[in-house]
C-alpha cells in the first residue's frame, strides 16, 4: 500500500544519510590511490567495520527521536532492524571496491545480479505472506547478507585481512575521505531533502504516492549508470595526469549513460499512466502525473551523475564538496517552497532546480578538470534525449488506437526502438557502433 512505501521512504532517507559516515570516504580513496600496501588495506578494512558498528549503535539510540520527528512511532523498530545492513555491507565493501579498482567487473556483475534476484524473490514472498512494510525490510537485509557472502566467495581471491589496525596506515586516506564525507553529506541533504520535507508536511500515504515514482525514476539510472561510471572512475584515476584522455573518457561515459537512459526516461514521461497501471494497479492513479514530472527530473539528474567519477578520478573531492555545499543555498528553500503546494509542487521544484544546475555544473566542475567545451558537453548529454523524443513521439500518437495499457506499451516499443536506433546511427554513431560491437562480441 502507499502507506507502506511512505514508511520505507522515511527509513531509507535516514539510513542513506547515516551511511555517509560508514567508511569516512576511505573506500573511494582506496580506489583512487594506485599503490596500497597489505598493511594499509587491512587497517582500512577494520576501520570500515568498526565505524559501521558504531554507526549502527548510534542509529539504534536515536531511532525513537527520529520517529517522533516524522510523527510515526512505527519507524522505531524499522530503523533499528535496518541498521544491521551497515555491518553486513561493511564486511564485504572493500572486497567489492578492490574488484572495481582492478576492473574485474565480470564476477562482480554476476554476484550483484544473483543477489538482486534472490532478494527480490524473498521480498515478494514476504509481501504475499502479508508482512506489509516488513517485506521491504526483508529485501534490504537479505540483500546485504547475500551480497557480502557472495563477494567473499567469488571476489576475494584468497585475500584475508590481517589482525592489524594502525592509525598511521589510514591517516593519509582520511584526508581525502574527510572531504568526501563533507561532500556526501551536502549532496545527501540536497538529494533527499524532498523526503525529509515530505515526511514532515505530507501524510504517510501522500509521501508513498510521491516516493514510489521518485524511486522508479532513480532506479533507472541506478541500474544503468554504475555499469559505465564504475569503469570510468578507475580509468580516469589511472590517466589523471593526461587531461586529453580524461576528457575523452568522461565525455564517452556521459554519452554512453545518456544514450541508454534517454529512451527509458522519455518513455516514462510519455507513458506514465500505462506504466503506473501495470506496475502499481488501482489506487495509484495520482502517481502517474508525478511520474511524468519526475521522469524528466531523473533524466536530467542522470546526465550529471558521471561528473562524480570525474571528480573522484582526478582526486578532487574538495571541489565536489564546495559545489554541494554551495547548492545548500539554493536547494532547501526551493524545495520548501514547492512543498507548500503538495507532492506535485515538490516534484516541479525538483525538476526546476535540476535544470538550473545543468550549465553551472559544467562551468564549475567539468570545464576546470578536463577542459570540455560547453557545446561538446551539451551534445554528449542532451542529444540522446532529443533523439529519444523524436523516436517516441510518433509511437505515442499511434498507440492512441489501443485501450489496454500493455498493448499500448508493446506497440510503442515496437515502433520507437527501431526509430531510436536509426536516429542514433545517423546522429549519435559512436554510441551506436559501441553497442553493436558489444552485442556482436557476446
């Protein structure tokens, strides 16, 4: 029910904020650093585990206060149970990061795919058994447990941490990590303030109606972008002294993610009512209007995501920190104003703020680090969305002949997919050829 998703939205935003302190940014510093000794790696591992244990205890202690802030005592046990994911994730996080550092993505994809499927099946089984919001909780905890188990089985390659922790081993990593933590705190506030405000100003059911299309819009880039950006980060770290190569990798990363995301986001915007009817069913009709707005927000947001790999690859967590701190002057008052007009007003504020950030992000982040020109930046990010709109608009007109949501969606895919590929071949050929090579290779 929408109310269950509203509760879980509040839990997720609290855990997301708390998780920023889980490793103090040292795992990203570990990937960015090219030479890491065995002693340093072991000390980093135990630092991560120790911080996660302390964080779990802290969240358990403040759970009643957080529940009181949101005005719903049901949050207290949910928050307490979810803190177990901090420790479970910490036990396997560095092994995951080591696989990314060495570009060993094939077993990592296998592990994450198997974990996702098993977690989904467990959550569905719990939902069918009538567990309500706890079904969503089961999925998160089981995902952390299975994910950590599988990374040790398939990715550790015999490595085991030594029983060693020395502050001197981690001191240099904490310098990079501290700037990253401050940056992530500011970024988390900017990106989750709508849920904090919604939890305070909207009913739990209204927050659920808002959070589900919001999470659906985010889920698209969470599935697509890491496939590319997790490769881009270590690659840019390896060539960080060659600005030309960094620029090429960054622009290719952004265009690759935009070209895959664009038809999905544009499709969400055009066919939001059909998608809501199929995925969510009766009682969720109001979510369709929100999904249309948030699909546009998610599409714009996805184009800015690769800049994080650029900043970390170049070792400039400090620049990212300054950027996100400056956004705190704009984002909170904008979203507060939008929240006065309900969930729809908040969605429009999210879209407006994201559109306003597009050019400044290039000027303050991309241009200084890789010297990319504005026109090149805009083409890499926005051309795929223009092509997707041209491909999907005719399909939207044709499917008016059908009434069933599934028939409309299937017809739209059959019409727009070939059109998008043809337009990409003509106007976005580098991406088209890269995809063709990938398909034929496998």
